[in-house]
């Protein structure tokens, strides 16, 4: 009688990866909680980004004017709209 290999579930894969990297399995998927509101998330980096809402910090600044924003995507859109910037234009291309 042949034994079929079962397909690993997400949980078993996560446990396997945790064991390999010596990381404890997260008990609570939303273990990072904001001190200022009811927001919670699974990753510390997401909480740090969320924190910008409360601090008012705007780390992405336009070098051509005084515009600043919390989000990288917004600065890209701003440059494209107001300064005709093409963010993915390679050196040597003249936009034609």
C-alpha cells in the first residue's frame, strides 16, 4: 500500500517556517496595537506607518515645491501631475 503525501496547510507551513527560523508562532494575528486608537495589525512595520497619522509627520517631500505627504504613492502622483515627472524614465530617454 502506497502512502500519499498530503498537501501542507497554511498553518502547518507557518509552523514549519517558525521552527526553521526559531520564531514563536504568533498567538494573536493582530498583536501590534496603536496606543492612540483602536487600530491593530499583525506587523510592526504597519503599525509604524499607521503612527504617522497621529504624529502628523510627512516624510515624503517634493524637491521642487513645498508639498509633503505620508505616503510614497502620493508623492509619485503629485510629481507626475504637477511637475510632469515620469518616475520610471531611464537615463538617455527623452520621453518620445
